[in-house]
C-alpha cells in the first residue's frame, strides 16, 4: 500500500516520525514551505527552499519515505524584498509545486505576494498549493478566488487546501482541486468521509498538514481505513502533482 | 526529577518527541545552532538564531520542556560574509551560549571563524559549546586547543564537547569543561559511566546531541539511571550555563 500525504511540514517531524508514517503506508509526501517566525530576510526563504529540496528528501529516504517539495512564501512568512525569493524560485528546479501560498488575513501585501506567486506558477506551468486560514475561511477564500480569476490561473493547476465542509462546493464548482486536511481543528475522519460521499472523489486530495505542532501523522492512513478510497489518498495526487 | 540535556538540536525533534523527553525527566535542554545544508547567506543564520530563541522555547513550553538556546556558526555551516552573523549575535540577547562552534576539518576558514566566535564569547563573557568531530578527533582537538590558547579563552567558559574516552584527560587537564555525548556512534552509557568513574564528576557535562538524525532522545536519562550521578546530568550544567 502506498498512500500520499500531499501537505506536510516534514521539518517539524523527526526522522523516526517519518519512518512511522512510512511503515503505516504513507510512503510519499509533499513537504511545504513555511518558516515558523516571520523571516527578517528573503535569503532565509531561499536557503529554506534549498533545504526542502536537498536535505528533507534525503531525510525521507532514510525513513523509507519519498519526499517531494513545494517551495514559496506562506502568507505568515512574507519577508522584506520578497521578489528576490520569487526570482530564485524561477531560476531553481527540483520541486513539484509552488506552496504553500495563499491568504491568512487578506491584507494588501498578502494579496500582492499571492498574485505574484500565482503568476509565477502559471508561467512555469506547475501546480500551486493554496492555503486557506482557520479564521474567516469563507471570506478569505472569496478573496483568494478573486485573485485566481484576476490572473486567469489554470484550474487544473490549483489545489485549494484546508477546505471545510462549507467551502468544498464552491472550490469544486469553480473547477479547482480541493484539499481535505484531516487533523484536529480541521476535518475529522468522519467529516472527510462525508465530503467524499457528497461531492465525489474526482478532484479531492487528502492530507494531514502534520508538522511543527502536535498532530496526527497517520491521518491519511486513517481516512483510507475509513473509506477505502484510493483516489483521494493516492491517485488524484499522482495525477495533480505528476509524482 | 529534572535532568538537563545540554546539547540537542530541537529542530530535528517533533513536539511529541520533546514531550517524551520531558516525561522522562529531561525537563531542560539547550538547543544548539546548526543548519543542515551549508547556507548560501549569513541572513539564514541570523533568522535561525531568532528561531532558536523565539520559536523553539515556545515549542518546548508546549511539551513541558524548558529550552534554552546556543547560537553561532557550526563549522559545517559557514556562510559567505559570516562576520555579519557575529555582528548580529553581539547585538542580540536571549541566548545562554555561543554554539555549537568548533572545527570539523580544521581548514583555515574554520579556524578563522572559530577564533572570531571565541573572541566574541570572551568579550560577551558567555560560555561556548565547542564541537569536536567524529573523524580525526584527537588531531582536531589539538588544533582547537591551540586556538583557545591563542585567544586566552577563559577555561570556565569553555565546554569542549563530544569527547571520546581518549580526549577527556587532556580537556580536563587544560582546565576546560568536558561534554560527554551518549549516543550510538559517540559514547555508550557504559563508556560514559567509565569516564565519570575515572575522571570524577567535577567538570563533566552530559548530553545526547539528539536532533536531525535517528537518535536516542533519552540518553541522558539512561546515563542517570546507570550511575545516579546528579552533577553530570544537572548540577554542572546549572553552574556552567547559569540556567
């Protein structure tokens, strides 16, 4: 059995944790860029991108897990002179997506940074993992969708993540892929199963968002055990990320 | 029971791991600066120092562990324009030591960076955690001692770490503190006990070096269980680091 956890922060997990995930079938994962304090410099995120594409996959291999990387600027980690990070990403390779990006509060700066990153992903023709926040999820999602529209972002390249039961419909109706994050504080296994039953498994992709905080590393496995669906825990991720 | 692990890389451990350590008595630790790829920029190490003094202690609190920080430039992580990192450290506060610093191969650049960091620690009157490498430990220790001599580094501020059975004597005879790292590939619990029995517990300080690689998080607890010595697993660390 190979399950894919499409949104983790492997940096927050020990190598023993990654092995525990792999031994429970989660043999592939995508680790997403995030810096747990607001960085003072764009260079920090450039070295982070190098760390995520060089060191974390190596640590994954030691644990029996194939780790792919998403690099970019999370809305809570916008450094000064952030365009430098984007210039680096454009010149770089070895990652499968831009992410995680998105809006947290929806400030002008956040919207500008998201827009620039979506334009870059479109230009590079690679997927974007787009975060939605815990607070004001529906209102912030609306602002996010406006930016996707404004840059005519290709639907097949957008994974809008951390959906609630209430946001899945609009994401799928707009033609995007919808991430369902099974984690305390986000979706329970039961809610995720309900979403799959109600909306079908065509463009749903599961993840745990496990990382720096206490979290359930085996969430994707538990979802698989509960519903037996192969698309949401593997096949859709293979297709969307080409992994 | 409170044990102190004086050399960890908490970044490589999940919050659940830190709680596991705390629940086993390791309620205080010092997390040491290290970047797992060679950083391309000094700014990366400046933000790392901020992360180690802001975010990691907060993560420790959530796990029931008091985390203190050592900041500096590890010999495997020397960025270009490294003096900028030292200028930042001099202007900064909230850390208990410069570390980990030291020599890995003993190159001219490594020696220059170590010397500058020792001069800074001396000027600031704070302890330095000084790494010794796995390879050529005795020869590299000799070069390290030469630099300590050259800057007239105060003996009571130097903790020379990762000693082998063969290096403890010279470190103690020179008047420095000696770190004993209990970890597969470094010292076994039995070897550490032997060192304590042979050299006394006056200036020995235990640690695990647990971090990014697979490692025994409970090493300091196991040493305590094996020998019952309170100085090596707590009291000496309180005195040396003033924690």
